[in-house]
C-alpha cells in the first residue's frame, strides 16, 4: 500500500518525466514532497500560468507528457490560460490542482475549488479534453487512465485532475500505468481521390499548418511536395514545417506572409492541399471569394473547421496526418521525384538595409538574428508583431525549429515554453523571440531560467508599445488609446535585476555582438533590441 501522491510520482518516473512545474500550496504539498523523494525535479515558477507554459514547452519538445501543479482556488484559475494555450497547440499536459480535504466540503473553506467555492472542474472543462475531481481513493486509477488516454489519443491535448489533500495522502494498492502508445492511426478512405486530384492538378499549392508539427510529418510534407512538384506555403502557425530555402517554398501566407505567397494564391489555383490547419483569419487574410481555389483537399484529425472558412468543393482526409501522408507516398513510391523547377527561383527573404543607427528596423533585426543563429536553433515566437516580423523575415533552414500559435495567442506564453523546452533534454539552443508587452506580462519567468541555470536566449524587441494593436488601431480609427507605455520598460535593467546577463542593442553591430556572445555561452541571456516605434508591421492585412 502506498499513498496516491507516491503512486502518482512513481508513474511520472515510469513515463520518463524528469521535471514537474508549479508553485507550492498547502493542498499539493504531499505531492511535491513525493516528487522530491523520488528524485523528480520540481521547478518553482513565478506564476502558475508561466508554470503551465513551461510544462507545455517541455512536452512539445520531448514528445512526452508535461505535468504542472497548482494549488486550489487562485492557483488553479491562474492555470486556465496555460491550459487553453496547450489545447490550441494540441499538447498533452496534465494539469493537477489541489483542494482542501474532501471530508470538509460543504464547510466554509479557504481557496475552496468545489461548487461551494471556485468550481475548477467546470472551469477547466472548456480548455481541456478531460476535467474531473478525484473524490474517492478507489477512483484514482481509473481517472488517471482516462486522463492519459484523453490526452494522448486522437487530437492530443491537456487534461485536468483536481485531487484533494486527504486523497493525496490516502493509501491504496500500488499500480503503474503503461504510457499510451497510439500505434493504431486513423487512415482515411479518401486517399485514392487525393492522389487522383494531385495527378490532375494544373496549378496546385500546399498550405502547411501547425498540425504538421504535432504529427512530426516534416519528411512526409517534403516528399509530397517534391514528388508532385507542388509549391508550399505555410500558415503563421505552420512556420517551421518546411524549409524556406527549398526551391518549392513560397514562405508564409497570411499575417506576416511573403509577397510571393500572396501573389501565387491569386493566380487561379485549382487545388489547395491544406494540411493540419483550422484556416483561421490570420491564415486567410490573402484569400477571398475572388481568388478561392477551385477545390480543396483538407488533412486534419479534427473535422470541426473543415469547409467552414473556404467553402469550395472539399475532400476531407480525416486522421493522423503523418500516417495518411505515408500511405499516400507508399502508393506512389514507384514514381520518380521531379526536378521541381516549377518556381523560377529559390525563395529569398528581402535584404533590408537600415541606415538609422539610433534604432533598428524590426525587419532588419530579424535578418541579422537569422544570419547569426545556428540553423538548428529552436525558436519560440511569442504573440505580437515581433513574431510576424520573424514569420516574414526569418528564413527556416531546418524543419521543426520554429513554433508559433495563430489560434489562441496568449501574450508571454513563449517565455515559459522556451524554458520548459530547454529543460526537456533538448540538444539545440532554444531562443525566445518576444516583445516588451509580453515581457511585462510574464517576463518574471526569466528568473526561473536563471534560478535553474537554463540556457535560453531571450530576444526582446522593444518599441515602448503594444505594437500590433497600436498600429491596427491607428489604421482603423486614426488614433490610439491605451497602447503605449508612458514609462517604457528598460529590459536590460529588468534582466539585470533578476541576475541575467543582459544586452541593449541599438544598432546592427551591437546586435551581432550580443548574438555571438549568446552562441558561445551556456547561460540565460537577454538581448534587448531597440526598434523603430513607428515601423509598420506585416500585420495590416487583417481587418
């Protein structure tokens, strides 16, 4: 017989989880003590949202379960945004919240998370795939199994267990659950039609989305494009799924998209192959009824948004993206690859010269950052203009090295994602590209990186405003309200106050030098880039 806290920790070890993230509180102390007893590293974060982001980044990079713990009441509500962000990314994360003793429910309790206080189970339901309270010890094994299966089968995503303190301490027979191995992949019955449409298309295009990251279908995407000689554009969230120095790359479509992608989509496309995208408004700003493709083939595990945004004849390929593409490729394996000379030239990003040495343009800063970072650097783009500059000007040379969310869009999430990702035994250097607005929200999480000597480089574009909203408001209303900071953030001083080696860069030479120092040192580093406040970001196409 062992306590539930002990059994849960043992299962984490069996699943290969070496780090759990969170902030302590009385109801969850039994679990934290057991993590320590079993040599699982508990990472003290600065805010529960930041802890949830870190657990998500940990899972995203190493392909395992992420685990985050928060106390009852406000500890749990602070985790809600992180759960919603994980759901948008389709990341399997276990959110555990505490609860005062189950035997006292119905009395006045501090930080009560039941129907008598803040009902966390109901709050987590819309932002997770499964949310439940363990009210008896004999329920625990079944509920944990349900949580694992919901998180890992089909469309992956976060799950939530609320476990009262007395239940954590209660002893039951020890058990170990096998981590789900989802070998049975759903294969569509429409693959022959998919192949026929590809063979007959005159002007096709592939629109690659974030689902390719989730299914790790990088090689399959490349092979599909090369065998049929189909050019590839990516959604903002699909950035990083296809190398952009490939002859078939058109770069990104939508917000932050390239002129080449925008022009191509206007040229009577007869077949658009959408892979792993909901086709959100951020992806479709260049597409309207006047230039709809004649037909669409849409590959996704989730049919919810298929044929909702682009209402043209559509063949749905429902199921695992990687498995379905492998099946398609196996059916045509005797075909020889084309020379893929459809595009006249390899896509190259603009060469922007900035003569202003007082402040860099953000576009030019991204070009400098690309030139100085190793090709295998993994980039987490936060939500704001800074990432759309990267989507347009940061050329991807290796698939699976750029992550950005174009669905939920929580500001500051990339800071925690980068920290968790670097802790997941990642062999590449992880870079967070963020801005001053995101830093105001979750910049204190950088202290977590310093405390645990996590070598993330945080590149922060600073122009003293919430740039994307500021420019959009000015364009649509002729003025801005509440978008600029009367006292801007001094990021260098902020970083130094947390013990971070920090650099302020106002020109190209300073930025290059800071990036070179970052490449040489295995420590947490902040690079503040002072950029022009009135530069127009590549986000103005959105209504």
